[in-house]
C-alpha cells in the first residue's frame, strides 16, 4: 500500500498558505476566493456531479438575529413521510460551503428517499464557537417541525458531518439523548472531535500533518480563530465528554493519510467503551476531505456507498412512486 497521496491531490490541494502568519482578516479574504472557486466548473471535476435522482433547491431559515442558507436535496421518486438528514460541511469552522457535499448529499437523498439539508452555518473569526453549533441545533429543531412542507418524518432523523461539520453533527447526536429531536444515526467523515488544549496531541497529526487537505499549521490556525480566548474548548470536544452512553449508532469514515485520523479513531473507541454501536472505516491513500473530492481520490466512492448503506439500515425507508 502506497503512503503517497494521489497525484491530483498533491497538485490541486497543496497548501500554499503560511498559516502561522495569517490573521483573521486574511482568512476571511481567502474564504471569499474559495467560495468563487466552489462556484466554478472545476468544482464538478474535483467534487463530482450531483445524483440526478435528487433535485436541489435553496431555502432560507429565519432565526432570531440571523438567516441561514439551506441547500436542500429531495428525492425525485419518493413520497412522504421522508427521512431527514442534516449535513454539515467541513472547513475548520473558518471556511467551507454546503456545495462541497453535493455529491454525497444528493446520493443519500436519491438512494434513501430522504430530504438532505446542507446547513450554511456561521463561521469564525466573525462567529467563533459555540455559534456554529448553535446554528446546527437551531436548524435541527426548526426543520424537524417541517416548516417548508417537505413531508419529513420527525422520528426519522440522522446527521452527517465532515471535519468541523463532524463536530457539529456529533454534538447534535449527543444532545439528542436528553433534548431536541431524536437523532437515530450519525455519520462522521474525518471528524474533529477534540477542540480542547489536547487537540494536537494525536499521533496522526504529527505523522500526516504535512499532507494535503489538513496541515498541522492550518489546524492550529482554525482552533485559534474558532475557539475564543479563555475557552478551554471542552464543551465542543465530544471525545472529552464524561459519558457517551446512549449516543445513536455511529459510522466514522477516515483516511489513512489524514491528520485527523486519530480524532476519529479515538472517538469510536470512546463510543464503543460506553456501549454505543460504532465502527470506523479507514481508507488507504485517502487524505482529509476525500469524501468531497471523488474526482481526485477513488476511495470516495466506496466510502460514499458505505455511508448510504449505513443510513439505509438505520432510517425507515420511504415509499417509492
């Protein structure tokens, strides 16, 4: 097995930013450039074309003091009640858009007959933690009530998140043990599960911290901007929770060349030790973000199929026309 990232990853995802020297304003400016790139034809080459079995529309969710953009996939050939899957993109809480996950979100919608909603949550440094998590919680609470008339089943909800979005998804799943709509399953792709002072104390960050996708300096900068000064980050670190008992069935997907590999593996170990059904799938030669880059990393396809199969086992099927 090769320990080298795929050529396309090395060429197109090489990190050229000196993360140790950039400030918050520069991060915001870089984010704007990235958003333009995500709207370009290159996105489809790297990120894949959405599944034609689902249609996509934008909606806006009005909340106190803010408005969240929603990227919504609905199945073409299914009728309600429909499962609801909330999806949270990656980007270290400082970047990213729901469009990153169109390829996997559309397939989940088409294959399961589910409404899949990508939430465009607020980002740091303008909106540090816990504001992105609060957006996720508010979106889940509101959409479970089916305010747009999509025909969703409030008892048939799952969450999906990649990287920092995996932080949000896992926190919503844990919150649902005691409050809010019940989450029946969680899927986390290379999640960031530790934002505390020990966030860099994982072997994979040293081993894979120079690979494309997520470098150790970028990880440090994300934490610097996303976690407010004086905040120890434990409240946003599911791997640090005293108990994970009662969490929903969990699938964690990670790449063998990913700096966040051990964040995901350690979280699965904690879930299993506290009695939760959980498993981790490690894909060789896959780097951080690989599920969102099927045009560059072949492992994205079997990972996507595993995600669909896992959710199909945990969510009640819809009626096909």
